[in-house]
């Protein structure tokens, strides 16, 4: 297949490029580097099956020749208000990437009669009142809260995707991605894994926000990519959760990182680090992914952290 991936220079986009190229597909990567990094795709630039376009998805996308699939991953993704690349600090760009970007990608898919896959998110469930989160749960999102620029853009993107499926018969797929981590995450984007693993490797105390009782479930990137590719090749047009079900408190998560790294720096609790209420608990119900895709994660948290450490050490200049 000839596949367009938006957000190709980002964490997830670059791993998808790698996997799809390894499977023999031709990949066109598109990115404007607002939160991504050229280094993430530098190793692909000599590959004759890979080409790259610097472009903002919020503007009309022209691709010469036939495209058979469009994977829309371009969007700021970090909720950390302290990070310049977090969506709190890129509010309009985030809404445009989710709304106008999704529209442009769907238009491109429609005109090419190509498959379209949307990278949606567990954030569409907001601060969930149903636990674990099933795809049938409609969510608890404040449309005017600061997190809304991301959450509502993704909710709109899902609605628009379903509209193109229903009105124009586009073969659409929607993946609701839960917290995912691995090599090529931006060490400075303020998300939990980069912040805490970086601090642990530098021998510093780990910054746990609030009292650390809020929960998450962390999925290693290779597992996620496998699930996404299975979804792309499936016939499922309704949203599918992809994530790891091993739920833990953020305090437990920080303690696990300290233990694996052997960090003696301990933990420091940071009150009010987030200007709005953090989602208090998050765990995907992956029954549909199991049934429809035959997918479930295989990599444990300890194994995934060990696989991520060499990249972080290299970035930090630690031998
Ligand atoms: P990332 O910031 O590493 O990657 C996003 C990429 O999109 C970056 O390279 C950025 O430069 C690019 N981009 C942003 N706006 C753009 C625009 N207007 N035009 C062109 N390129 C643009 O983040 P990520 O973690 O790889 O996330 C990728 C996608 O997956 C996002 O859509 C995000 O919402 C979704 N997602 C990620 C997670 C996760 O845990 N990593 C969870 C849920 C959803
Ligand atoms: N978090 C933390 N310390 C940090 C960074 C994040 O305690 O240095 C917490 C954050 O408050 C949230 C969880 O870790 O409860 C996951 O945060 P992340 O930014 O990775 O994404 P989210 O799941 O909130 O979208």
C-alpha cells in the first residue's frame, strides 16, 4: 500500500513509519515539527520507500499520485501546562489539527478511495465516571475547560470521521489510544514517563503530581503499533480502545521507575502542578480489541521501561 502518515516526525508516527516500511509498504510522512523532531525520521530519509513533506495538516493537503491509506496522527499530545509543546500552550493549533486537519485528511482519503485511520484518545472519556472505560461510554468532558482544546478536537474528529463513513462510505477506522510510552518520546514534553524516567536516570526525586493516587495504565509503543495495524487492516469502523490494562496509581508508577533504575532520589509530591483536575482513573476495557482484532498487549511495564532506558540515556548523555 501507499500510505500517508501525518505526525510522522512524532513519537507514535515515527514508530508507525518504521513498522509499515518493514512490512513492505510505501510511506509518505507529513509533519510541521510543532512538537515532533526531525531526528525521529532521520534514519528513514535514505529509504527509497519513504518520502517526507513538511506541511501543516490544517491547510489543504495535496499528494501527487494515488494514496491507499491515510493515518492521521498529527496533533500536540502532552497535557502538561508547564511544557511549551503541551496543548495548553498550543490551544488553537491543537483545535485546528483535530478539526481542520481531520477534515483535510478525510477529504484526501475520500478522493483517493483510501482507508482513513484516526488517532483518537482516551481523553475523549474526560474524567471518566465509568471504569474501566468501554467504547460505549460517552465520556465526561467540560467543553470550556482548558483540556477541552484537545478533548473536544478529538471528539469532533471522531464525529467527522463517522460522518464521512456514513455520508461518503469512506472506509474509516478510529483508534482510542490510552497512555503509551517508549523510545522517541520527547524528554521535555512533560508527560509522566519522560518526566519521571529522566528524573530517575539523573538521580533526582521524581515529581508526583497531587497525592499520586490518580491512576493510569501504560502501554509499550510496540504493542500499540501492532494493535493499530491490525485495526487498519480490519473492517471495523466503530472506535476501538487500544491500551494496556495494568492499572496503577501514579505513585506506584514512580516507585516502579525508581526501583528499575535504582534511583535513590525518592519522590517529591507537587501540589497544583496541573491547573485543572487530572482525570482520576483510567483503564481501557479492551474486550472489543481482543474480540475483533485478536489483539492484546504482551510487553510488561518493567520490560517496556527497560527497552526505553537506552534511548533516554543516549539523549541525556549518560553512558
Ligand atoms: P507527538 O507530539 O510526538 O507527535 C505528534 C506529531 O504531530 C508531531 O511530530 C508534531 O510535530 C505533529 N503535528 C502536530 N500538529 C501538526 C500540524 N498541524 N501539521 C503537521 N504536523 C503536526 O505525540 P504522539 O504521542 O506521537 O501522539 C501522536 C498522536 O497520537 C496524536 O494525535 C495524539 O493525540 C495521539 N495519542 C497519543 C497518545 C500517547 O500516549 N502517546 C495517547 C492518545 C492519543
Ligand atoms: N504526572 C506526574 N508527574 C509528572 C508528570 C505527570 O505525577 O512529572 C501525572 C499526571 O498528573 C497524570 C499522570 O501522571 O496524573 C499522567 O500524565 P501524562 O502527562 O502522561 O498524561 P495524561 O494521562 O494526564 O493525559
